[in-house]
C-alpha cells in the first residue's frame, strides 16, 4: 500500500514537473517567435528604406559605369574628355535604356585592382571593363555577371623578330602579365601543363608591362587576345614590330557585372546588352530603325521597339516589367547602334574578326532570349 501511495505521489510530482516544463517551453517559444517576428519586421523595414540601384541611378541622373581609359578599341579617354570604345558604348547603351539618353553616363576610370572594390562600396552602378566572368568572381566578389558582350581567350604576344612562332617554342621564357587578373593564373597553368618553365612576372599596370617589354625584360606579353590586339595597334614602333602567336589557351567571357542583391538592376543591364544582339538579328541599325519602326508589320519587331502592336482589342505596347521605358531597345539602337555596329566601329579596325562573337545564325555565340 505504501509502495502504491509512493508511486502515485511520484507520478503526480513528475506530471506537475513536466507540465511546468511545457509551460516554460511554450513561454520561451512565444518569446522567441515574438523576437524573431520583431527582427524580421525590423529587417524588412530596413530593406524597404534602402533605395534600389535603379532608384539611386534615377536620383543621380546618370549611370556610373566603371571602365578604363587606355585600352584601344575598348575604352580610351580622348583629349576632349570623351570615352570612346566597345565597352564605352555598352556603358552608353545602359544609359540610353534607362534615361533615353546615351549621354547620361559617368565613366569612372578604374585600375584593375579596384574594379570589384568600387562595385562593392557603391562607387559605381555597373562594371563594364573587359572583365572575365569566373566562378570565384561570381561567388566571392559579391558580383552578378550578365550576358557576355565579348567572348575572348588568352594568348601571347612577342616581338616579330623573337624567333618564337608558337607558345611551345617559349621554353624558359619570361612572360609578363597584369597583376590581379585571370591572365596571371592562366599563364602559370599553361606553363605547367606544357612543361615550359616560364617565369611569370606580374605588374600593377599595363603601362609598366609596356615599359618592361620595350626594355627587353619580357620575352612574351600574355593577356586576352583582344587586349593584345589593342596594345599592338598602339605600339610605339608600330604594330608590325609585334606578332600574336596562334594559340589561345583559356576561355575569357568578358561581361558586365553588378553588385549582388538587386535582381531588377541586373535584369536592366542584361537586357540592355541583349537588345543590341537582338537588333542585329532583326537587321535593325541606327540608320534604319526609324523607318522600320514606322513601316513594319512584324509583331516581334514592333514589340521589341516599343511600338503599338495591333490586336483584336485594339493596339497595345508590350511592357515586360523590367523597370525600363517600353521603348528602351529603340533608344539603344537609335543612339548607340546594334551589336554589329558597335563591333565594327571599334574592334574591326584593330583587325579583330567576329569569330565566336558572331550571331548564332552565323555560327557564333551571340544569342538573345525572345523579347515577348
């Protein structure tokens, strides 16, 4: 009987203890939920108070575009203060898309080492500076890369009288590269892969590479083929004094980049690039865009140019919800041109061929998603 009473008392005490624990847990859970809710509310409020990149751009009245000032063909600062080049035109295309004014852009010249820092600290809105899209840069630099505007690859430039006719001839060579670029690592990998024993020397600026090359301190200058072509065109002794060897030993998709976290701004930059490609596929140029817009009955072209598309319920203009004016593609083509025009204006004079940068319909990689 005593055992029964003792067992009953123990069970009662245990039940009371468990009930107390449950109550405490519920109170703790309620408190945690309230705290989490408050934290979430505060975070949402903070996010709501932070302007989007597009809002900041509109408030500033310009697109701040990170670029460079001395790469022939891609971006050169002229004596009159104007930036001219392939990348410069894509900076202008983004401004034309947002403002309807290709001149509403502030070109921010950046050293190679400062590119991603400027993007991360908000000094620029977009980086368009012949920058290679890589996994590490996509993941570790807080950057979102968009559609490549130029597919490139790394090569080697040597003196025309060097005796080198291929990369394989350069056993034990001194190869000079720009510090902090994909070029630096690629050169080391290529040397190891081929067993060539290169001494890879890196320099902070391309001007320093040029000085070292002229002084005979470099047997080869390795960089993206497009860059080498540009530097060769402006070489003090003339382009004939140099030659670019035939091998291309890396993939270098050059693409605009924006800061992670703002999907709308990424889409805006992406579609500004894609609009130049689609315009070329449609056969729309800066010279004929007005006549095509006023005379075509092609529904796809009308949508693309932001013109009214007739339908059973009357005419309508396509707004894809990108946060851009509906005629943004028209403004880009009218003021800057299509992809082919931009390429022919700046890169073809250097001797660069379209190659993989041709439209997909011509065997290249340039392909735009449907605009509908």
